[in-house]
């Protein structure tokens, strides 16, 4: 992912030296720098900023800082202030101006990563994280992202459960779920059996005389899929079961997985419509990856979604936005449409893969080196993987 950096120093020679070094190094694929040596020029640039063009990091000398603080995006972007004094490694707000250039750029990377982790929290291994992959419009690539995310986490050593809550399962060609059914130990429609057991266990029964509810053996309903290196359920044969799932059913199902103690992550994938399953996912998730694509239909639909939920329950809306990561999928290098809402920022971009458009082999969806690389960066950005994991 290319990170946009706003750089400002009164020393034109310093700026040019830093830009020349970036251009001639591997950092040219990491940082897109817009540099200024005059405060007035920087002010004009800031006035023309939009949510889609906002920098990811601001690195400035003290005489430029007031120009940035007065901008409407000041509280959303991390700032590094140049100093000629010694700066400790833990300092995330200042950077020593005169030091080896690779050290300066390494600090930029560190602050960008740290800022993203502070914003969305960081997985610490003490609980199972539910990551909901969602969108307001179909065709944004939810299933593609969810499957590749599960694979990325699985091959990094985490224990992962992929939970597909789509009414019409779209994973068959990629996960070969028809052959998976043949391996199921429970036989029949195991997902329907699981839902039945969940519902009956919720019904109070005085004949139990205070005894605990039956403990559901999750393993008897799951199967391992090596293509994504994750466990999952066999897709439901009876679609009515999914249509009849209410918010409580979905929450109970998610909690059954998280409370089993078997998984680090649960990756959810559901329909791009507003229903009770989606409502439960949004409440149970520690992180929501909200997908957008660069088209006016998707942007407008999400804008209307935001407006509706903000009016419906402002407090709940704010809680969900705090744990939401906005991701542009099928990114082609620049944005033709503005993001809906002045306060909204895209925090990650996943690339458009042209070869998928006329794909004959479904397995290719899970084996693109370019996509896997960017998925790894997404995991690193949300604090799931560290640099050693992704190297």
C-alpha cells in the first residue's frame, strides 16, 4: 500500500536530498511524498484537500505545524515534528531531523503502523477476535476478502474459523464444499442440526433442576479446509434455516465458536443486505472491515446506510464506526469518486487483479501473490501480524 506523506521543511536542500533518496530506494513503493519548503504553498495545498486525498502522515518543522493544525483533518492524521535534539525510540510525536535517511523512513513506517493499531485496537491473543467483513452493496468482493484474510491468518500460524452466513453460499467453487460434505462425520444437514441444538439449549426447562445446559461439541459440526487453512461449517442445504436465523441465533452461533477456546480469529462473511444476521455480526465483532469499491452506486448506498443508522441510534452508530476499518477493494491506483462523508477516510487499499475478470480456475482467487502481499499489509496495519510474520 502506498502511504501519502506531507513533508515540510524550510531547507530546500534537505527536502530534495530526502526525496532523491526515497526515489532511488525501495521506499519509492511505500511513500508518496508531497513536500513544501514554504508555509504559504503548504496552506494552499491543505485548502484543496478532500477525504480521499488526505495524507496518511504529516512530517513538518515547527514553523509549519500551525498550518496543519488548523486543517479539518488534523485530528485524524499522525504528525511527526522535526527536531534537532535527541529523541527516544518510544517517542511517536517527534523525529530527529539529522540522522541516517533510512532511520528516518523506518520511523515513518513505525508511526504509521502504531497509529493504525491505536485507532482500531490490537489483537493480543487473550480472546478470540471476530472480524466481520461487510459492505452496503453487493459486488464489492466480500467473499474474496474474507477467504484471503482467513488464508493469510491461517498460514501465519493462527487458528481461524471462517463463518459463512450468506443465504446463497458463494464459496463452493473456491472451497470445494461439495466434496467437503462427503467428509462430514455428522451426516445430513449438519448446519441445521447445529442450529436446532443451539435453539433447544436456550429454552429454560424446569425439569433440569438447575443443571447446566448440554455442552455442544463444536468439532462434530466443523471441517478443516486446507485451501484457506481454516475450519468452517458445511454450507446449509436448507436455505430457509438461514432466512429464519434471528439476531439471537446468530449471536449464539458466534459465541459458541469464540467460547470454544479453539480459535484466535473468526472471520464472518454475510449478505450485503440489512438483516438480523448482519446486525449480530456488527455487535459481536471486535473489528469490522467495511468494503467499498470506486463506483458511484456503492458510495451512494453506503452514504445512505450511514445516514439511516446515525438517525436510528447515534450512540450505536458511533460505537460501530470506532471499530470499522474502511477498505477500498479493487483499487486501480487512484480514486474517481469521493468517499461518502467528510469524516470518512479509506484506511487501506486492496488491488484490482485483472486476471480474475475472466478466471476459469477458481483456485486462482486464493493464490494471487500481489493480493496476498497486500492482505498481509492489511493484517499488519490492524495489528494482527508483525513485521517478522510478514517478512
